[in-house]
C-alpha cells in the first residue's frame, strides 16, 4: 500500500510539474498588420490637419508667386497624400532600395479616391458648419466652403466620400462652384451601418469652359441645425468612361 501511494504521489508531482502547452504565437506578418493599421489611423488623424494648413499656405504663396509651377506641383502632391488618407508610407518608399521586408497590404481605396484630382477634407475648409475638431479626419457637415486655387477647363464629377448612419429621410445635397449649381438627394437607402463605414455619392457633373483660379466651392447638406452627413472628402474627379 505504501509503495502504491508513493507511486501515485510521485506521478501526481510529475503531472503537476508538467508545463502547460504553449499558446500558439501569432505570425509576425499578422502582428505587423495589426501594428500598421493602428499606426495608419493615428498618423492620419494627426497628419491631415497639418497637411491642410500646409496646403492653405502653399495656395496663399502661389497666389502671389511669379513662377507658380513649383507651387502647383507641390499642391497637387499634398492633395494626393490627403486623398490617400494623409499618411506617407516611408518604409514602403524605401523598399526599392532595401527590398526584403514583407509589408502588410495597404487598405483598400475606392477607385474614385485614387482618380481624384482634388480632395477637399473638412480640415481644409475655409468655413465649415458645425466647426470641425482640428485633429479629426472626418466631421459632421451641413455647410462648408473651400477655395479652389486652380482647376483647368473641362468636365468633372463631384463626389462625396461620406458616412451617414442616421439617414431616416431623403437628404438634399447642393454644390455651387464657378456660377454653376448641382442639386441631388441622398435617398434614405444610401445610409451607412455606422460612422466608420463610408460610401461614395455622386452629386453631379460640372463643365468649366475656362480655367478657374481662386473660386470658392460651397457645399450645403440638409438642415444646418441638425447635421446628419459625416464628410471625409469632397472629391473632384474626371468622369468615368462609359461602359
């Protein structure tokens, strides 16, 4: 009996001392993707207001410069950065030189944003109602005005990159620019499931018979006292070719 108890006791000690199976370790690429996603969101919230101030200053300098070409090139570059989310991926930019580190895939960007000639965020507006938080990449908007430093003659689509989770009734949208007016209704079935889900809404088409400089674009959405639309960007793009 004593021998049997001793064996049982010894087995119990051995069993108690056996380490538990190690939890599976997440692959390095998955961790990189999670870190990159957090990093992109934080940088976007900080960079867009700064880029907006830089863009406004570039536009002011361009208005009085003798040689406008360098300013216009830099304005186009900054607008492209803002339309892509406001983050410069420095590691990806260095990849052609260093080349081997696996990078997580970039977030999907709507085709309209990739093709945007001008992307106007709430942070870039000269005036916006209600006032937008200075560090926010999006904002509820009922009215907003932006100064367009330069846009060439041609035909352009005007689009909203928006979220609208509380859309219970049709919402009128109007855009005014260079003596032209666009009006369209955002129907109730065009709402979004939450504030983090964004969609594209085409307001209409502008045809400019001549180059425009320093003109103000005005956006009016619904009732000023109760803003429902959350704006990420107002996009001015070349029309999509007919299928």
